[in-house]
C-alpha cells in the first residue's frame, strides 16, 4: 500500500513564512529534510514523505511561544498528569519527534505504522534523540489499521500492567485520509483505540475519554467525504483555532485557514452513547453508518460538510 501504482511523489518542504518564529527542529535537514525524504520515498514509498498536514500538526503539538491555540494540545494542568499518546500511521515520524521533545519520564509515546515502516520510524527517532528525550518513554510498534491483533498486542504489552492499567490520553492522526479502501480500516482503528482497554474501563460513557487529534488536508472531497460522514456518527469534532500574538491584530482564526489548500486540525471525542453500539464487522457497513445510533440502517453525519461550507464561504472564526 505504500507503493501505489504509478507512484510519483517528491519530498515536501516546510511552508515558508506561514508561521512566525517556528522552531528549526521541524526543518531538520538531517532527518526530515529534502535529501532524507527522497531516500525515504525510494525505500518506504509514501511513508517516507512528510505530508503537508504533518507540518501543521507538528506545530500544534509543540508550538512556538507566539502561537496560542484553542484548545491547546497540552494545558498547564495536563503537564502535571502523565500523558499516554498513540500516533497512527506515523510515517517518517516528524510529529512524534516533536512530541518527544515535550515528554517527561512519566509520559508514554507509542509510535505506530505498518511493520515494514517501523524501521524508518525507529531510525528517525533515534537520529532526533537529544538529552531531553526520555528514551524509555518512546515505543515504536506495528499497527496496521483495522488489525485487532496489532492493537491487542500494544494494549497487552504497554497498557495492561501488574501495578495497574494505563489508558490513552491522546490519539494522533496526520494526513491519513486519502485512499478510499483505507477509510473504513482507519475508522475501525480509531474506534479500537478509543475503547477499553485503551480508554477507561470504569465507565467510558461518563468522561470525555481519549482525545483524538486529526490533521487533514483536503485533496479529493468525493473520495474523502465518506470517512467524515461515518466518523461524525461516532465522534464529535471541532477545528482548532490559533492566535498569533506577534501579529498586529491578534485575532483568532482556524488553524490552517491561511494555507493555500483547505487544511484543518480537528479535536474529536467519542460520543458517550457510542460505547453501547455494535461496531459492524464489514468495512462497507461501517463506512455506510450501519450500527451507529444503535440501528442497522445506512446513515451519515453532516458536521464536516457544514465546517467545509463555512470555510469556503469565508464565515469561519
């Protein structure tokens, strides 16, 4: 899947002058620069490229001092509580490398992708390692979307422990919504990692549970809209806002609104009632909305369409 037919892609570069005072770690020529991406693409296909929404997410999870976010990825109160973060489809690992710079020895970062991509992830994270990286807090593991054995193995090894279970606080996805045949497996994985044992087993309906952060660049609405129509049935979600304190007006706007192409970061949480719904076995049924709202009829959510309409009309915050 990382080498689709007629693959013809080039390395990406960070959008110049789009965000002020962005730290140079994102532009590490040695690990994530043009030459490194070119080599990664040759060996790992699409997983070796830094996709555009990854730059946006990397800023959000470890922002420069001039950018304020609503909601922020980390709050002052969360800095005193251990975070357990899982990234799906990590690819070259740039976002995880940025998160790693903020980890404490009490936090845990689980970086995942297909088994054949894990060597790239491990190599890049090792190359980025500095004295601030708590090495024991970072785990690279295989997780193919929709593959329950991979998810079970991660939970059994890293979360279920003799001294008490640990649950996820965040799940991150960066530029993962593209191939139509992968939309249902991606949604299935998101449902898996926001359900017990990844989320609280006490009563997941009584808390916000795992926070899902999705960075997304719109490329083909007709191909990608079915994901959002099904996703919104199981999750509530809203866009992240940003304020640049170094600019004159200092107004809030949607983060990604200044990009040439529509780009978003969404914050999502499971609908509390969805924990009681039966997740369909067949991918076609899952994408058609069957099982959601506790019935087997096909259905769709229009949250994404509404947000996109506001974007195109220029009426967003």
